[in-house]
């Protein structure tokens, strides 16, 4: 009598999706921090340019005019 045997191969997925999400989060956070730094540097450059052109009084006067509209 002939016997039929079936062999079943079970593999286990060792891929860690949490590590992928964690890595993507680190990259995203790095991009946000870099862009925030660029925006901050640009704002300081603009403020320095305004102070060198109009002086502190002119900057304060322009700021108050922008706020109040007067």
C-alpha cells in the first residue's frame, strides 16, 4: 500500500513594521526641524535687514501701524 504524505512549510515573517514606522517618523521629524530652522534663520535675516534700514524706531512704528492700521 502506498502512503501519500504532504509536507507543509511554515515560514515566519521577521519583518518589523514598527521599526519602519519609527524610522519614517524620525525622517519626518528631521525634515520638520530642518525647515523650522530655515524659517527661523530667514526671519532673523529679515528683522536684521529691517533694523539696518529703518532703525528700531521705524520698525516699532511699522509694527504698530500694521497692528492698528493707523
